[in-house]
């Protein structure tokens, strides 16, 4: 059975690895795989606490037969300093920015779970009264924190800037 849950701070440990200790979006200095260490978990949990206090729920975890397999992380772009490095166009201050949409378990990909996570997130944000959602999608490949452009175009996101491989895309809810 597949299910999606909004992750409260007390459920932090349910977030699948490596997302539970990845600080890619939370930092803006040079980043490589060496930085992806379980020791970062406390720092990530601190970030989650702060964002939940200031913005509200910002992570959803999905489970397949009880095993955490998917992760989506979202909040206004000011919580994600890494966005400054993207050249296409900066996210809008009024938008909710999807930093990651990831099915960590490879064998579970291509079964519609990523789409379900995106659709559930958009429905939740609509209920919370947000009007716009943005992300940097990727044109050339699905290997991107929030996934491929095709996924977002299928969900009616519009490309705001064509120039880069990571265009900013936007959906009016
Ligand atoms: C991208 C991702 C979230 C999509 O979730 P999913 O459950 O596999 O996708 P779905 O089955 O819901 O497919 C939805 C749509 O996404 C797009 N898509 C999915 N995988 C794709 C791929 N490999 N290449 C291009 N588009 C793809 C397609 O448009 C697809 O719909 P279609 O097949 O009808 O055209 C998931 O495949 C994933 O996490 N991939 C790894 C990406 C990665 O390496 N991220 C780095 C993380 S830091």
C-alpha cells in the first residue's frame, strides 16, 4: 500500500536517507557528495524545526508497504539559500518553492508515485491558501532534486525562463 504523510518534527526519523541528512538546499557554499553525511542529521532537524515554526509543514514522506520511499521538501525560497546559485531566474518571494521531489527507492520509480506526491502537495498547498508554486525543473534529465521538466509540464507548470537546463517553472494554484 502506498501512502503519503506530512512529516511533523517528531516524525523526523521517518524521512528516508539520504534526505534526512542532506543539506544541499540549506547551504550555499561548495557542495559535493562528501558533505552528504549522517552527522548532518542534527543540523537538518534544526532547519526542519525552524521552518515548521515559521512557515508550517514543509516535508512530506511517502511509504510503500510501510517503508519510507519518497520525500518532498518545500517552503518559500528564502529558506533554501542554494536557490541563489541557479541562473534561470530567482523564485518569487510569494511562491512556495519545491526544493526536492524524490523517490529514493530506485525500483519504485516509474509507477506514478512521484506524480501522486506532487498532486497531494499541490492540493495541500491550495488548502493552506497559497497561490503559486515554483521549482527549478531539469530539461535534459530526471536527475535533479525536484525531477524532470516533463513531470511539471504535465501538471500545468509554465516555464518562466527557457535559457538554462534548470528553468524556473511556476504554477498558479
Ligand atoms: C523524478 C521522480 C520523482 C518521478 O517520480 P516517479 O514516481 O518515478 O514518476 P511517475 O511514475 O509519477 O512519472 C510521472 C512523469 O514524470 C516524468 N518522468 C519520470 N521519470 C522520468 C525520467 N526518467 N525522464 C524523464 N521524465 C520522467 C514523466 O513525464 C512521467 O510521466 P509519463 O511517463 O507519463 O510521461 C523519480 O523518478 C525520481 O526520484 N527520480 C530520481 C531523480 C534523481 O536522481 N534525483 C536526484 C535527487 S537529489
